C-alpha cells in the first residue's frame, strides 16, 4: 500500500493574509461570497485559505497534476475544508486532453523552509520558453497527458450562474483559461491572476496583453503586486465594472493609494529640508 501523502505544514502560511485575501476582503463582505474558483490549486493551500475566509462559499480547487491532487485531498482533510472541492482538471480554452509539463527542482536558498515543496509549483500547459532551468533551478523533466475543460462548460454542467472570485495561477496559461471563460467573465466580480513582462513559458500572454484583454471584457485593474526582478513577475487584481461593489472598491483603493503616495512624498520633502544629520546631533 502506498504511503499517505505528506504535504508541507501550511499552518503558518494560513495565519498571515496574502495580498489576494486582503483585496478579496476589500471587495466583498465575508458573508456575501458564495462561489470561489482557485484555478491551479497546487497543494490546495489557497483553497483552504479561501474556504476559511469565506465560510458561506463553495470553493472549487482545479488541479490537474495527480501527485498534487493527493496533497490537496490531504490538506482539505487536515484543515477541515468541508466547503472546498477538488476538481481534477486543467482549465483551458477547450475540452479534451493536453500535454502538461511537470516542474521539479529545489532552489539554492530555501526561503520557505526545508520541508516546503518548491518544485511542484511551476507546472504548466505551456512548455518553458528557455532551454535551461527556469530561474536557474526549476526543471521540466516530465510531460504527462491531463484532462482539460473550459470554465464556461464546467459552470454550465454544474449550474453555476455567477462567480464571486477567481484566483488564477496557472504558470503562463492564464490566457487559455480566460479564453474559455468569456461567457462567465461578465458574471464574475473579481479576478486575481499571475502576470509576467517576459515570456517564461512558450506562447505566454504577457502582462500588457492581459490588461488589454481584461479591459475589453469590462474589467478595471484595481491592484498590482510586483515581485521584483527583470522578468516583471507579479499579480493583477481585476474588478468587474458591471458589479456595483467594484466602484466602491476602486474609489477606496485609489484613495488609499493617493494617501500612501502623499505620505511618501512628505517623507522625502522632510528628509530634504532637514538634510543629513551629524553623528553628534541629538
């Protein structure tokens, strides 16, 4: 009998809010969220997070990699995520099967601890754009066939008429998922997705392409997160301008951003006016 899967301990990860959780809470009251899609769920860590954050919601965790699916199930059991459901599919722009490029590797600096599975978080429907290891350590030595479906078809089958929040982290294949969701996007309030300014995966839509696409779908870019570096990797949060809460969210977000810029400017002016202080100054 095979040993039970041993996912990393995500207790500390769950204790600290992520930027996505923070923005989701700004857009919605906790008890108002009914449907969350976590697409590219990996080990289910964010699915557990959203199940806890929004106890009235049904969380659908889409994960195509069988080894990760076992970890999702283990985490759902360990953290009692009764309102989260594993969906063993890769969402894309068509239904059928597709090649899935499985990632592996371990970075030289273990920034999340020794027990964290670093290598299982970069698998994609798209092949890597470069010939060598991505970021110097992520390799793609295995390719498997996985089942695919579109978000629109899944929702039609399950009778889902609206989606409150989508958390989309599919390693360069974001545009494929969005192309298969054009019927449901007008019925979705918020979309969090990963972006990059440089092609890390072959055929990947870049940040500017996704901005244009989401604007054409009636969404506004409400918040960005930059991870730094020369690849321009980060996250975008889009809100649907058809949704009444989007306008309140955008007004509050822009007011907060303006206040932050004003504080930074005031700090710079204060530094200039005071000038450098001598070591003996009190």
